[in-house]
C-alpha cells in the first residue's frame, strides 16, 4: 500500500503529547497519527453504516416510536440511580 504525504498543523501542547505517546509506544509520531486517523475513519464509517441501517429500518416501519424509546431510556436510567 502506497502512502500519500500530507501535513497537519497542531499546537505545541498537542505535539508534545503526541511525542510522549510515540516514545512510550516506541513508534514514530507519524505512526501514531496514522493509527489514530485510521481508527477515526473506521469509527466514522461504522457510524455512517449504522445511521443508514437505522434509517432503512425506520422506512420499513421497524423503528420504535420516539415516546416508547424515551420511556425505555428513562426506565434504563432509573435503574442506575441509587
């Protein structure tokens, strides 16, 4: 897989933290940035797929009405409170 160059600008605090992360992992800052970018893209693609699937289910009449969803959420949250 060929890598394409790109550049970013980040504040000094972020770059210092990035350097510490890279050193702790015995990796380059470039590797850490690529790893983080890949994770972000994978998460975003997954989220887009979930939204598309949910929209399709709603279009097919498989969704839960808002008031029922909120009632379930309230019930679930109530079970967490002491």
